[in-house]
C-alpha cells in the first residue's frame, strides 16, 4: 500500500525516508537556489533529489523553500498514491489503471486549519517576508508563483479552478500574474475583467504535491482540481474559506495569499525562463493581484519549481501526467489498442509526444496521431506526434528514432497541421504570430497494407533471449 500523508511536511518526511531529499543551508534566494537545483538536476545523482533550502540569508531560520517535489518516479508515485512502481512507463500505466475506476471527490470544508496559524492583513501584508527566489539571471523579478495553485471561480457556473500560472512579485502587496490564452483560469479571469468586475483570486504557494500535479495539467473543463485530487487521494481535500474572497484554500497549506485582480491595473510581468528552455514570452502588461490577506504556518515552506532548459525539476512529472492523460483521451475518442504514450522531457513534456499502438485497421496509426495532436492534454503547444508499433517502447528515444528512420517514408508518412493551439511561450513563433503553431504528424509504423510481410527485425526472439539469459546470467555478470 502507498503510504498516506496529510500535508507537505509529512510528505517531506516520507521522501527523506526514500533517500530522495537533500537539505541545504545558507543558499541565497538571489540566483543560488535556482542554480543549485539546476546543477543537481543535470550533474547530480539520478534521480535528482527534492531540495529543501533553510537558513536563507536575510530570513529567519525555518522560513524554507523546496524545489523538485515531483521530479522522480518514486516522488510522483507517492504523491499520486500509486504502488509497486519502479519506472516511468510503469508509472504511466499505473496512473492509467487508477483512472479507470476514478471518481472525483469534492473537497471538504472545515472550520480552521494550520494555514491560519498566522494571518497578515492590510498594511501588515509583505510577500517579501518569504524567501521568494530570483530564479534565472535575466528574469524580470522574483517569482513567488512557480509551484503554485492560482485559485479562481467561474462567475456564472460557480466551479473552482486551480491552475499553475506564474506569479511575479512587484511589491509587498502587489503581484502580476500570467496565464496563457485558452487555459481555464484565463477564461474565468477574462470574464470578470471584460465585465469590469474585480476577479477574486487566492494563490497557494506551499501545498500537497498532489495538488500541484492536478493544477499543472489538463483537467476537464468544469471539473475542479480539488475534486480531481480528492479522487486520486481517495478522500476529500480539506479546505477553508479565505476571509476576503471566500475562495476555498487548502486547510493544510503552508502559505496562501488572496486578493483581487481588477480590469484597470496592470504591471509588467516577465521575462521569465520557461519550460521550453527559453525566454519565449518576453515581458508584457498583465493584471495585478491586490493582496488583502496572507495566511501561513509557523516556519512556512515555499514550494518552488524552476522551469528551464530540460531536464528541469518540473519536466519529468509534466511528461508523466500528460502521457497518462493523452492515453486516456485517445481511448475516450475510440482509438483502440493503445499500448503506451510518452511525452518526452526533451520537449518539456509537451513538444514531442509518442504513441505506441497495435495496428488493427487501415488508417489506425494516422487516426491515433491526429487525435493525440488535438486532445485537451495534447493540443497546447505541441510540435511533434510520432506513432509507432507495439514493439517500440515510446519512452525509449533511441528506439523511437530507429522506427522513424526505418518505417517512415517521409513523402507519404509525415503530415503538417497548421494554425494549431500554441501560446506566448512558443520560442520559434514570431511575436506577431504567437498563438498559432504548426505540428508534424509522423507515422513511424509498418505500412498497414503490407505490415505482415514487412522485413523482420534482426534480433533475438524473446524466447531465445530468456533461455540464454537464464543459462549464462552468472557468467555474464547479469544475475
């Protein structure tokens, strides 16, 4: 059974028991925390650890930050409540199995929670009380919202959305926040601003990593991420009402601030290094959250993520959840015999996606590719969709490229789709054209019309490999 935890602090204890937590004291909020996280992610042990920073210069001991919460198979599995998982492909399959019997569970409202241990209001609000990092050298400022939950509510339909959107601190009670066009939080926010009504917003910046996984990926329109996370946890997420906006906030959150965004106040947001590995969106005027209240626990922990050139502390979990969601959506659209989906970290978990199928009819591979390129989970800022046969592991990039090199006739098996859903973070699209992109559909399956007579693969059969391995594993040093 997967171990249960109540909040981020218990989760950190379990991660430390797994040997996947590194504690660092004395790192500066100004660039050092981000650089250390990047170095550990690229040059350190595999999997890279979650990193808990304490004794940050200029801040009280106990005011901490944590990076890389979901950056390994074991940490993602712990957060999702999945058992007996050792590899990324097993994690995707376990996620898919859990969704088959998935039922959303609405949050449970409670009277109070640890998040109310400290309350700063009005003139006492100061977001710089927390060790908000300067992530990258040419960022436009310090970002309190990276591993965050931006909480909004539809003004008419009343459902609550949690989204991971970037939030930049301007001064002690003002933040600018960026949401890509088409995202559910953007749709809700724009409805308020178009009507010249204040948009209530709460932002959690310290919470259960399960909520981060839910908020950072595509959940069906109209379904609250609280309900989605509760379904995975098997019990309701406990929430309390924020005192100014009435929005539900996690009762066991570490730090939450709330306020409102208005139609007539905007400030510069960005640039910010992003998951594509570039400063793709520059800076722009974005709505400001006027912060009214800040709630935080004693010795609070600020959850952070450092998007950057992949692999980053965010790209692994992004690809895992997105792989499972695309797989689920393919099956919901009637595509049969899907054997695996993998969204590669090299594409930031979005830009390069591979689907493995067992071909069952003419056009099956092209159908899978086209649908995967346009599902809710796969539609935003996608670049390549490759479909391969069932003998190819979609997570093994070498095998995928081999299939592309030997089973794809480029004149007939590559299609280009135009005017697809992109956004300001797309680095290759000129500024004046951002919002649309093109994408390649690559059919790297054996041609269906003659797949049974396609040249056989020159390798040992499974039976021969298994028999030889059993006989020689000791001498070969493989036992």
